[in-house]
C-alpha cells in the first residue's frame, strides 16, 4: 500500500539552514547536508529544501549544496525558491535534485510550468502555492508570502494541474508558523478539486496535526519546527500515525 | 566496467551517486562501442518514453541494448522501455518483453504515483494469466535482486505509466488502485519500476544485489 509521506522542510539562506516564523525572524539551525543526512537516517520519506536567499549572488551557491546533499542522502528531495527559468530547473535536476518546486515565477508566467513539465516530466515539477484566506476565498501570495495577487488559490492550483505539474506543495499563510495545525479547510478544498498529490504545509506543531491533515486527504505532510528542535523524532511521529491506521514506511 | 546509459535526458546523477557509495566503478556513456563492451549495464529512468527511444535510436543504441548478454537493469522508465510498446505517445520500445505499458487511470487514482510503496512476489510462476492476477501475493519476488531484503519493504516510486502484472516475466507486483508489474526479469534483463537509488538503505542493497548477479 502507498505510504503517506513525512517530509521535513529545511529553509536555506546563503547555504545554511534557517527556519522562518511567519517568514521572518530567522534562526540558524545548521548545515543542509548535515541536517538532511540526519533526517535521512531517522527515516524521513523525502526532504524539501526551500532556498530563501535574497540575493542573486548568494543563490549561485545553490547548485553546490544541492550536489553535496545528493552525494550523501538516498531519498528523494525537492529544491525550491526563486526558480524562474527552465534552465534553472535543468541545473538543479542535473545537480541531483529529484524535483523542483516553482512558486512566484509561475504566477507571473504560468507557461513556465508547462514548459518545465514537458521538458523534464510532470513527476519532477512541483507547484508551490502560498495561500491566504481573504474573506472571499483563498488568494495566492508570492515573494515569500509578502505580496498578495489577484489569483484565486483553488483556480490557480487547478490551472497548474492542467499545465502538467506533478504535485502541489500547499502552504497556508494563515497557519504557517503558528504550530496550531494545518489549515484543514483549505487542504480539504484543494484535495477535493484535483487529481494530483498534495503536500500539506504550514502550522504543524504536533503529531496530531499531521494526522488531521492526512485524514483530510493530504498525500504528504511537510513540517519543520517540530523536527528541527527535537520536539518529536520522525520515528515517534510515524509510530503515532501507524497506531492511527495511517500507512507509513517503517523500513 | 558498469555502464550507465546516458540518453541526454537529465538526472543520471543519482544512480551514479549510489554506485559511488557502493564503491562500484562505472562510466556514463551513450556510445554504442562503450556499451557493447560493458560487463553490466544500467538504463536509468528519465523523461518520456518517446524522447528516450528517439535518443537511443539517434545514438545507435537500440540494437546494442537488444543484443546484450550481460546483466542489464532498467530503472523506472528503463523498465518500461523493455516492453513492446508504451501508451505514452504510442511509442514502440525495445520489445524485449511482450506487452504494453499503460497509463494509470486518473479517475481511479492520483497520477503520478508518487511515494513509497511495497513490492510483493507473484504467485505461481508460469501459471495461466487468470490465475496470476487473482492468486494471493507472496511476500517477496523470487529474484536475486531481492536477496537479503525484508519482505514488504517500501521502495520509492515516481511514475505515471506502468507495466502489466499478467506477464510470465513479471516477478514482483505493487498495489496502486490495482496491481501493476513492478519487478520484471527475462534472462539477463532486469527491470524495477521504483528508484533503488532513492529508496534508502533497502534500495542500495538491491543495487548491490544487481552488481552481484552473474552473467549467464
């Protein structure tokens, strides 16, 4: 049976792992290879690295650390953050990333998703969406969640599916950083409207939160703080999910 | 020398990384002269069936691959290319195994099939088609590739097309809405639908097993 995936997320800036609370107030939590390797050995099913580096200069280091990560971990990993061209996608896949996630650039130029999916296959293109409730539906936010767009999140996600992306990484701006649980309404609305896998992100503070998201229909759950600060191990989380009849990988 | 086939499609890096980790000497090449001298060949899974077959044809590799007598491992798309034809752009493939590769039905399951799933053996090798599909799963494919690997281990899958389960050359099957063929073998040709190079320690063990398969 297909297992539900537990995915630690590592935010990287200037080649170092950091974690944002509401996307600001960063705390240094270490080296991407070191942390990624630790999660690999602990039983993570996959890893996501989001490069939140602000400057073009620093971003040039991405390919280097992606290569170093690929050298030492043997589970799939996704790299996202600031990707705006097919050439950048190619460079990251060539460096060893299994999947690349695209966010703001796709909102400006949706055809980027189509081009990248055709060039490299749907399976390695992830559409990352930062969504926030505005009183009249969820809107898409870009640039690390700082800028509101006119796009309706559900429509945008359906468009991404049509353009050929293989997966949706769905972050709720409302719940991100709160550690009070994923936005289950948003998650339920999204999983009900598309036929590609959805990774839930934003708000995980306990194993119960992961369980709720998987029960609402998420195929995978992304979490950062609960793992980074050793509050729960991946094994503890998987034990809890298995006790609650969620299929998880134990080897 | 192990040759990893380069068909100009992207991520060969991770198969190479896994081989490096296993301390196996290998070269990445699309040169028919190099491939025909290989003592082991890996065809990794990248991109679409149509693009891959066009590239293999352009490089003059189709007949070289079909004529190999050394151990061969097709990974993901590399398994699918072993069959006669793929429904992906209706592409004629290498034809080393009978049957057609089909697309998952998105009204039944999410497509692509992404994530960790289990591989079971196929009961009653050589039995009739109807018996093979309804027979209960046996814990492990009877293949050298699975020696020392615990039954019901999970492997990482990432694909939209799948091989038939009702084939005499299907040794392992996986459940995604319905059963599909996830491990195939015919003489020196092996194929796995999952990515051993992304399947953690268990996947590395399977790759190591392939490196120890003897030439027939």
